[in-house]
C-alpha cells in the first residue's frame, strides 16, 4: 500500500557540522566543503491524526526513521529526475513525555535532515526556505497495513464498514498506518495534511513547537469534554477544541438523521405486516402500540408480524408449483 502523506513542515537552515559532513559523504562521490552545502531540518511526519483521518503510530515512525535515510527530495511527488535537488542524510525521532497528541499519547515527530548544493540553480529555493515561503513537505512511503481504529480490521476490507471520522461508542474512526515496508521520497508541496506548522527553533532532542505560547497545553478531546460535563465541571474551550467538538456534533447529527430514517421505515414495515397478522386490531391501536416501543423492541415486533403474516397469507413465486402435483394420464385426449 503506497501513501503520500503531506505535512506542514518546520524548517531551519544551518551549515553542516563535521558530523553532518561525514554522513553526507556516504552519498557523494567526493568530499565536499561545508560552504558548498546548504543543510536544513524538516518535520517529515508525526503521530497525530491528520486531515485525511490517518496517522502513523510511534512504532511506525521508528521504522520510517531508518527507511527515510538516504532518500531523495523533490517537488509535488513529480518523480522526475530533474527535480531532484535534496537528499536526506539523517533522521531523528523525538518523543515528548509532557506534550501529548489528541489520543493522549506522548507526542512524537520524525525529523529529517537534508542537504543540497549551494549554487545559482538552487539559490531561489534556498531563499524561499529562508523566507519561510517554501516550508510544507509531504512524504511518500509504503505500509503493509492500514488498520481501522474502531474494529481493528483492515480499513474498508475484511468486514470493516466504518468511515473516517465516524464515532462509535465514543471512539473516533481513523486509519492507523502500520508496518512500513519502504520509503520513497519527500517533496515540497503547497497543501499539507498534517498541521505541524512553524519554523524549527530547537535544541537537539527537543520537539519543534510552532506555538510556544501554548504552555504545553494538550487539546481537550471529546471524551474528556464529556467526562467533565458529566462531572459538572466548567469548561473553557480553545478555538481548536471548539472545532473538534463541532465536528463531533455534526457527525452525531448525521447519525441521528440516519437513525430517524431507519425507525420510520421500520415503523411502516411493522404497520404493514401487523395489519396482515392481526386484522382484528384497528390501525390506530396498532400504530399507538408500535410507536411506544423502543427501536430494538420494534425490530422484534416487526419480525414476528412478518412471520405471522407469511403464515396467514403464504407468498409464492408466480411460476412455482403449489403442493405436490401428479402427472396426468391425459386419457381424455386419447382415442
């Protein structure tokens, strides 16, 4: 399964150190001077649910960290050799014990370190990176399993009937991209899937934080909001939390509308078969009885009514044989 996962990347330019040069030289035919190279770091992907309703678990990031070393950098996944201007020479997986993702797990980022030549052809790109204009990147890789977070089955296959964003028993459906098998490239893109925005200004081993004024506040999930409301606690939601809650309410409204349509059809079915199974009961009394039932109870009643109606008025295909027929001798046509 091949995936291209855009992420709004954090970039920071720097001169290659002696350690950087040693790693870079494993991909070059000759040793290059530090001042001939432009080196930058970018967030390749993280363990947060992205706008596509998918995410890389931390264990997948650990595998991708090894697979992405040495991979090329291009533009818009064009796969044209002329667009190759960068190469990843190192990666670093950073996990934060304090900051959490929306699932309550330690937030993790896969950082890629790339190099390119400082020359006239690359100078416009270097200027765009320095200006923060060329920033978002997307990774292209292959995974063995895309698993549904609700039922644990392969998403959309093997009996999985869930949809991304669907809420079932308080659990949101998204796709876990597991068991990476290959990494192809990373590209500069215009529209990211993962909103990890901002320029990296970090020390080694620290998570790149595009919003330093958040005071390590982790977003309040829908489950946590429900718990606080049930406990009678007051809530003060941030803008992103309001959006999360609004999306959840929109999904619930859609599900409620589907439930109303299902009950309406079920009620009509109960009335239809009930009239055949119990003709002595008036229509008003039958409707009053059915409408007072819960949906699960109404399903049972509809099933019983259908069985009794079929016994009262057996239904047969038009060309079927009714009962056992004996072959006629046709003697009336014989001389």
